[in-house]
C-alpha cells in the first residue's frame, strides 16, 4: 500500500478552497468531513486471481513523520510573498486575468497594509488573525463562517483555484534572485525587501497567468512552513509560538514583515512568583533603514526591548528615536 501524506494534504487544501468559494457565492454552510486528516492510505491493487486481498493493518504515521514529509515538500517550493503581490498588481493593470482571478487577486492585495500607517497592538493582532496561520482551525471551529476576504491563506487558495489550468508554452520562470530562507521553529525573524513586478505590460496573458500560478504555489508553500513552525510541541519545547508574515506596501514596492509571538509559562516576576513571559519578535527590510529586527519581552510588568540593524545610519536613527520609544512603552 502507498502512503501519500502530501497528496492528501493537497487535497485538503483543495477542499478548503472549494468551501471558501462556495461561501463567497452565498451558499449555505458546508460540512467538511475528514478534510483535516493529513494521511490517506491507498490499498494496493487486488491480485490477478481476483481473490479479495487479505486484510492488512493500516500503518499509522507519527505526527513527526507527517510534518517532516510536509516540510521536505514545502521547502523546495517556497518563495516570498512580495513578488506575487507585485505581479498581481501589475496583472490587474494589464487586464490579463479573467473575472474570478481578478476578484481573488484583489482579495490578496487587500491584505497589504501601507507602511506609513501607525501600527499598534490591535493592528498586530489583526495581522495575526488574517495571516492564514489559523485558517484550518477557524474553519473547523466555525464551519458556518467564511474567513475569505480577511484571511491571507483563504485568498491564496481562491487565487490558486481561479488560476488552475493556467498553461503556457513558455518555460517556467527562473528564480529572481535568492529566495528568503525558509522559516522554522525558533529561527530568526527577517523581513523580505520590496519587490518589483516581473511582468511587463506586453507580457502575453497566458504567460502572466502561468507566472502568477507558480508564485501562488510558492507563497502557499511558505505559509504552510509558517504553520508548521507554529505547531504545538511536546514537553521538550513547551513554549507556545505563533510565527506569521504580513505584506506591507512601501514606496519601493510590496515588502513583507515577519513576526513571532511566543508565550513561555516558566517565567517568574521580580518577586519570584510564577508569571508567563510574553515575547514578540519582528523583522522588516525597507528603505532607508534596511534590514531591522526587534525583540520585545514582557513579564511581571517589566518590558525589555532590543533592536538590531545592519546599517550604521539605521543604528543612529534608532538611537535618536529611543526616548520616544521609551515614552510610548511606559504609556
């Protein structure tokens, strides 16, 4: 018998995409029986004699085996979200997309937040809720409600569905520079720099659709890695983590900010009493600062902040802004 966890996971995503599309069309709540199982066992073909195959115990893959297989598949396909955002905006200008794909593209672009907006805690919470990290959990808990339109992964799934069958005689696109490192549990947080559109106004429509289909698959693979990086762990690593990314619009083009929020229940406050430690890390790579990352921690009413910057000019700017940051945090 053949065990194909990745094929089954892909079918799960297809069912979720169909469910989201039905909710957009105004259909009633749909039941999603068994779509959250990541492993499907396919029986071997019966022998030529026609005799019924003997009953064989179904092997059970461990969670670690399923996750490891999913990671191996996603790592080679993943790429940043910024190139897709840039090309979607260009494709909407050229009119190369059919109506369903245009609507799906607009939903994905609506997830990008202008960088000049002052972000607060509520905005970060909203970004987490719409990042796609919790899509399957939300659908399982509330099958009658559709997250489409406010959820990045739901939008990407709809876009993949709308672009299904996009084919062209043109070769698959070459990588536009190095891909961002794949995210992993406890790894560094780093933003993705602004991206420029790789599509031109005179790019044939079928080539545009194929390019967008490839970039959508890569963005979904990366989002799956973020979900895997946020999976609950055993006693070896009891820290709860939520790792997610959100697109931001900059004057240089779409970029991506990466966040990790974690909670460690083993902390103590200044009096030695048990108190959880909350940590928030984020990375951003935009002009004129360049790559910048921050680490904030909160425990027992005390907050700590650390910044890292690669450019000397960014370090100096952060130092001059430090008093304002202190006032904001104490407030």
